[in-house]
């Protein structure tokens, strides 16, 4: 092989390596850490029958952009997040108590906004919990 060919081969290899590394860095979204909920909050239940239709409306307005229409963590904003928002259809997620989902929705953490003030109606936030149950596979 001529020197010029060797250099060309090296350059091509280097470019491929850089593209590969950058691609990986972009996709390196962290899996969420465990999110502890105090026992008394874990046991919370909706004070009245939650309205799934209201939950669906709230979801479209406030949550879908990150969590996706089916809660798979694939909303249009998801790719730009450092933390994967989670797969809400999973058995792992569905095993959380209603109280845990309510608490995390209320308080938020890091990139997950807290909705206690943004969605002031308590029944609207419980409706969201009921709607998140519809993602179960
Ligand atoms: C800006 C993007 C964004 C929006 C909007 C958003 N979330 Fe999140 N959500 C996240 C991220 C990221 C996480 C993971 C956070 C973590 O674990 O640190 C998360 C986590 C959660 C969790 C906990 C999941 C688990 O496995 O414990 C619940 C419940 C939740 N979101 C519900 C909602 C609801 C309900 C809404 C709308 C009212 C909403 N989210 C809006 C980004 C978002």
C-alpha cells in the first residue's frame, strides 16, 4: 500500500471512530435511580373515584411531551433528557403503589417537574395516577 493510501485508510477509520463515539455519547441516557417515598405517602389513596378521562386530558397537556402518549418514555422531549423517563407499561412501574405515583408526580425530581402547584386540583392529580394504570401491558 502506498503511503497516501495508508493515510487515507487511517483518516477514514478515525472519522468512523469519532462518529461512533459521538453517537454513543448522545444515546447515553441514564437509567433513573431508585426514588424513595415516605411510608405514609406510599399508602395514600385517591379520596374519591378517579376520572381516567380527566387523567388522559391532563396527560396530553402536561406529561406526554416527555413520557410519550403510551407512557413508554418516548415523547418528543425525551431524547434531550439526561435521564430516561421510564417505561410505564412495565411490571416494575405498575408494581408501585398509587401513593408512590402520586407523590412522585407532586414532588418531582431533577428533570421531572413537580406538579403540586402546576396542577392545583388534587382530583386532577389522582386522575393522572388512574390514567397511568391504563399503560399496563
Ligand atoms: C420534562 C420532562 C418530563 C415531564 C413534562 C414529565 N415528566 Fe415525569 N419524569 C421525567 C423524568 C426524566 C423522570 C425520571 C426522573 C428520576 O427518576 O429522577 C420522570 C419520572 C416520573 C415518575 C416516576 C417514575 C418511576 O419509575 O418512579 C412519575 C410517576 C412521573 N414521572 C409522572 C409524570 C406525570 C404524571 C407527568 C405530567 C403531569 C410528568 N411525569 C411529566 C420527565 C418528565
